[in-house]
């Protein structure tokens, strides 16, 4: 029995592709296969939409179709200052068909790595010259000493510039030799499939690291037969551009220099989307504690997920957390426990999505109007058109005073809360404190 929703490993290994993204991935692989151009493509989707699961399933399917594939988790490498070496090492491992080929590509990579390292060091020295040490920093010291220090640093900068000018041609040859070797090796065998380099979690990296990755990809790895898929949220990369280069820069225009085009997951019509979301929720709930009611409670919660998703556009990660919280509630209760589904469904949602309202529920201060406003309950329920009517009826019954319920048909609530020694008006507070609130997630 499981308590948590399926993790990434399980989702990657799952035989069923609920949202049809494998087919979308196959289309993307076909684009990479037929393109004569070296492509850099961005999969632009928000956090929690299932990008990592898709990227890893794509890598697996690409290998099955005889592509060479590198999957690179950029966030796990964010600490690494030598980005070129990290990327080159992954490619060398994938493209080299034998020891000799690997040695040759590694030798070319070493030449480039030395140049990249020198450029980084020069950049650091230029930074010192530009701002960290100036004559003005020594205003309280002897003016002659300050001037001499500045002259020494300026002299070092002159040497660096002279060296760069002298070595420019050699550096260019080293870059070209590496790129040519990489391009040749990526088609070293008979299947003629290009190399696909998948860079995941780029939008979670520090701004400097994220931009350095895409800049190095563009300048050093952009060769025929090698394609890159950047798995990220472009809004976050745009924010990184503004963070590094200033708020006045046109971030979208800047990224266009490095990314040829963006793609996004296939979208579905509402009815189909509701069905798929319910199916996704049921798959998350499948191995969680039994509900003691032949699966009716799990099925009802999955239906609720599809209803609230329509209003809130929850991410798949948020849906998984909702399912985990509901699964915990099932584990802590049984069919002889007070656990009105209409109340627990919404309380789970409030706990994760509207904590202020959940706090009011815990303290007995939540009103029917609060819930009505959040979920768009209708004053004139019509079960034919509004699938939330059942929730509206339940919440109105449990949050209204006796006076407010005059004329309200309560015949559908024959199983009274008195069966559990809890007053009707206290049911919401009781469920919030004794079932749903017992479990918390880190924020």
C-alpha cells in the first residue's frame, strides 16, 4: 500500500501514457531526425506540468529508436563552475564509438576547455580592473601607493589583451576542430541518427549558470547532427536574462539568439481534458489506502479534481499533492468514521490552495459565502448544468444556521452528524482539525 503519489521513476516507467505525450515526443524526434540544421528547441511549460517525466520518457524512447541521447539535469550540476567540461563529458560518453574516437574527441575538448578556462580567468581579472580595485579605493592611503597598484593591474590587463590578440587564430582553430570532430562522431555508425542532448531543469538554476549553459551550447556545441532540447519555462529564463543583464534588456529577443523555436504539450478540448485529469487522479490514488467503500470515495475525489482544475488550472504536481493528502485522510479513517466526502474534498483543496480559508474552517469561522465565492456555487442549483451543485448543497447545509435553512430541503441529509456526536454546525471545524489538519506538507 502506498501513501504518496507515484514518484518520477514510476511515472517514467509506467506503461500507460495518460496525456498522449509520448506521441508528441515521437513527432519531436522526427523533427530532429530530418533536420539538416543543428536545432536548439525549448519545451516551454510551467513548473509542475510533468516536464521531467516527459523528458526522461523521451530519452528512453529516443534510445529505443536508435538515437544517441544525453539527459543532463542542469539543476543537479548548478554547483559546477566548468560548464563546458560537464557538457563535453556527457557528449563524449555518448558519441564515442570506441576508445580511439573517445580519445580524439577528448583531446579536442581539452584544447577548448583550456581556452574557456583562460577566458573565464581573464573575465575575473577584468572584473577586478573594472570595479573591485581602483585608485579611488585607496583614498585614505598614500596616493602614490594607490596609483602604483592601479598601474600594475592595468599592466596585467594589457598583457592579457596582447595574448588574446596573438592567440585568437589558434583559439578559433581549436573551436572548429572540436566542433568538426563532434559532428563527425555523432554519425559514426550506420544508423545515421543524430545526437539529442536533453537539458532538464534549466529554469531552476541560478541565472548566471542557466544563461552560461545556453550560451556555451550556442557557441561551442552548435554543430550538424547534434540537437538540443531545453526543458524549461521560458518566462523564468527571461527573468534570468533581466537579472544578469539588467531590467532594460529585451529578454525575449536575447533568447531568440539561442533558441530556434519553442514547443508545448498538446492541449485537449474540455470534455477530454476532464476525462484525462480524472484518470490521472485515479492512477495516483490507485495504490493508496482502501476507502472501505468499493472505491467510491476515490472515484468521487478524482471527479472533484477534474472540476476544480477547470477553475484553478492546477499543475499535475498540485493534483498529486491533493491526492496524497486525500489518501492520508483515507488511511486515518474508515467507513464508520465521520468523513463526509463533499466536505473533505474541499477541505483538502483549501488546505493546499487557500490556507486563509482553511484556517477559518479550523476555527469555526468559515462561512458558506466564503466557500460559495471561491468555488462559484450557484444560488439556484441546477444539477444538469453545474456539477458542483452537490458540493453547494452540502456546504450550505453544514455552514448555515437553523434560521437560514428554513425552507431548505434537508431530506437528502438523513445520515445526521448526530450519529457521530458532532453538532451539524461543528462538522466542518471537526473535519478540518481532526482529519485534514493532521497532515502538513513543507512549503
